C-alpha cells in the first residue's frame, strides 16, 4: 500500500483509494507495454562517406603493420620456411627410425631362417615327434610376417621420400613470393621517383580552397588570401 492509499484510508475517502489504485494500475500497464528502444550503433566521425557493411569490401584496409602487403608477404615467407624446416626434421627422424627397425627385422629374419633349417632337419629325422613339425610351422609363419613387415617399412620409406620431394615445392613457392615482393618494391620505388618533385612540400604554395566553377561554398577566407599573397611575395 502506498502513502497516498494510506492517507485516503485514514480520511475515510474510499473513492480516492480506488482512483489511486486505478492510476497505479494504468501506470504499471503503460510501463509494461513500453519496450526498450534498441541501441543504435555508434557513428564514428571518421567513417568515410558511403561506407557501410555492404560496401566494406570496396574500401582499402588502413595502412597498419598488420595490413601492409610487403610486411605480410615477408611474414609468410619467413614462417613457411621455418615450418617447412620443422617438417623436414620430423620426416627425417621418422625415416631414420624406419631404417633402423628394418635392420632389426633383418636380424630376426636370419634367426628364423636358421630355426627353420634346424626344425626341418629334426622333423625329417624324427617324423614321429610332432613338436618339431609344429615349431617348424610356427617359424615359417613368423618368417612370412617378418618379410611382410619389412615390405611395409620399405613402402613407408618410399612414401616419406615422396613427401620430401613434394615439400620441395614449398621452396619454389617461397621464391615466387619473394619475386612478387621484389617487383612490388621496384614499383614502389619507381612510383616514388615518378612523383618526386624539385620543391619541398614545406616550400610549396598552398592549394586554393575555392576555384571558380566549384559546386561547394567553401570560399577562401581573408587570412588564406593574405597568406597566399605573402607566399607569392617571397
């Protein structure tokens, strides 16, 4: 109960209570019906005329260190060369391990072949002893598995060599990017030389603010005219 309702109740005026309650209900309904206005995106003063989300792709990026083309290309060539060197080191390590394991398997194959010769002789002389024939079969199976493993290792080694050959294209791509960088730098130097003037910018006459025939109304002020005449007098 609000203070107004309490005062109306103390004075015995029930109509005032009802009017106060009705007014409170109307105000609460109006407050409930009102929806908060959506916040508008801040408008920056330095936003170019005609710039929007739809036309953002038509505007060049600002000339920061993150967007300078030659800087970006230099970073690409440097990082790609570093990562390629890391990949080559990993591949070389895998290739060395495969060759080492292949050498170990060759030793196992020699032992299995020796066992096969032994059990072949024993099973021939003692055909009634089944253990000789069983061991002969197990060694033959193990020899087949070892030979298949050696073939797999050799195939994997060949695949790794193919990967290393393919990775050589990374160096070609780096050289192409460096050539593009050199062309861009040469064009930049050429354009700077082409637009180079004999007079320093600090000694140049300032440009006129308004020329006859302009559509805008930005006419030169008295101070601008006096400064221009002073430059001519020098």
